[in-house]
C-alpha cells in the first residue's frame, strides 16, 4: 500500500484506524486549540468524501467505456468492494508478515524502503487479483475488455480505502495544504496506478478465456508480473527520491512516466473495443445472410452512435432489449466456436429466437 509518501501499508493502516476510532477524543485532542480540533474534524470528514466520490466516479467512467457489452453493475460493484475490503485485509496481513524480518534487522528507513518498493507490489497485486480469478469463471467475464473493467474496479476499490487511510493520517496534523497535496497526488496518481496495475491482470485473464491451456498458463502470470512492475516503478522512484535526497527529481520523473503508462493502457483498451466492433459486425452479418435480422441492422448494431438513434427499429420493438440481445448473440456465437461449454451454443439458439420474436411481434 505504500505509494505517496512511502511507508508500509501496515503502519499506515494502524495509524488510520487509531485516527478513525479517535483513540478516545480526550486523548486525541487533549490540550490542542479549538481551531485545531475543528480543522482536524473537518479534514477527517473531507477525507472520507474525497476518498470515495472521485474513485466511484472514475469507476463509472471505466464502466461506461465498455460501450458494446457493458458489465452488470452488481458484479462491477462487488469487484470494487473486494478491492476496498478483502484485498486490503489480505495486503495488511501479508505485508506485516513479509515486512517483519526487515523491521527486525534493518533500520526503520531501510525497512520502509524495501516494504514500499518490493513487498507492497508482491503482496498487493495478488490480493487484488484473487477476486478476478474467481469471477473469471463467470459467464459475464468473457473477453479482454471485460478484464480491463473488472481489474480497474478492484484497483479503484483498493485505492479508495488506501486513500482514506492516507488522507485521515495527514488530517491529524491539521495542515490544510499538506492534506490538499496528498489528496491531489493520491487521487490522480496513486489510486490510478492501482487501477492500471490490476487492469493489466484482468485484461490478461480476459484475453485467455477462450484460448488454449498454454495461453492460460503463461499470459496471466505475465500480466501479474507487469502489474507488479507498474506498482514497483511507482513506489520505487518515490522511495529513491527520499533515499538519494534528490529534492523531488525522481518524483517528478514518476509524475511524467505514469501518464505515459496510463495512455498506453487506454490505447490498448480502445484497440480491444475496435476488435469487438469488427467481431459484432462479422457475426451479425452471418445472421442477416440467414434472414434472422435485416441487413441494415448489422452496421447499426456495430456502431455505438447509430445504435442509440431512435428511428431504425420497427415500432413496438424494445430498443434496449433488442440491442442487448443482438450484441450478446454476436459474442456468444464467437465464444461457442472455441468453448466446450454447451451453454454458449444454447444461448445462441435462445437469442436468435428472442430477436426473431421481437421483430415478428412488431410486424404482426
């Protein structure tokens, strides 16, 4: 959980829990001026708001970007919740275990640096990825784009809880400017780093969903390695800045490098969406040739702009239902070719009947 500043997750979590419960308001605020107490309380409340609201909004944007076959909100929310709770607990436990020898035999500064640069990536990325591996077997998780969405959801949930820990810790000082700087950097950088790192793992899992066992054994491991590298680079440069007393040089380098990493992942996501668009057009073209749907619907359904217009379907056809059924049909046809699960072939038959029934009902 170490990100900015660089301290191990366990220490930050303990400090944050102490603040959250107050350690008894008399102990926490004893002897401090009233203005300081009020500032601390205001910053603590704002810490909760700024930890939750921006990252929930980011999650909504990620969900919206999956424009052809959006994932069920309940499952995206559950993944986000795992990142915010289960992954945090796992990271707390294993960070404490793996950090312990370094804390015993090394100086606090050295132990903190190792914890941030090496232990945190090795522990936190698998903690976030465990839930992705579970929902990998769901019929909703069926391609690379889905993996990006679920992976980002787990990372954003983790980042939300971690941000609250950091924000509330700084809030104890009552320093508004230090608190504001922490909010900006952790919201725009550290939390997004978590989302990007775990989205790589999710994308790797989605990529191999309908591929051979060789891909399934290699690609997810590589994805997890890339996620750890993204995390280690972020934490490592910040740690190096402190160790070498570089006056922020490595931090600035970090702030310049991470947007490039983010851009690379965003471009990859857009490429995946274009692949989906071509797949929808190809699969539905076969349906049109067999007379299951009008030919002009193929082009419309493969365009996110055209499919949202209100004039292309016969009167009486539920547009949302038709678009979802046709898009799902395209995905299920594609998946049925490589899957041994009869569910996909059965879904193709069911969806064809559903589409035909909607169109025939409108003509009656």
